[in-house]
């Protein structure tokens, strides 16, 4: 039953992300709390500190890419594109 409530929480967060007009530290903090399991890890403290610095500087793209690097270490970003712009 816990997985159902976790999915509901992530669905709700996904909706807030979709509806947000801009990124902010509170919203990114909610994402980290709900979906990022490696962020609080003691073995990743340097990477976590770097992400926190990006958040404080409001460098949202850098923070998101650093979270991908931390949470999905086997992934590689191959291309970033901005469509309809």
C-alpha cells in the first residue's frame, strides 16, 4: 500500500512541476525529497554540496544536470534541445 501512496505523491509533484511557471528552490527541494535517494548519502557529500550551491545560485539547469549525474550515474546526457522556441 505504501507504493500506491508514493506514486500518488509523485503524481501530485509531477502536476505541480507541470503547472509551475518557473523553477524555485522550494520546488526543487520537493523533487529532491520525493525522488532523489542518493542526495543525502554521506558518500556523495561533495556532489550534494555542489547541487546545493547551484540551487542557492538559482542555476536550475546546472542543478538538474548535477542531480541526473548523482542519481543516475550510468546515464549520459547526449543532447539538449529546445523545441518550439
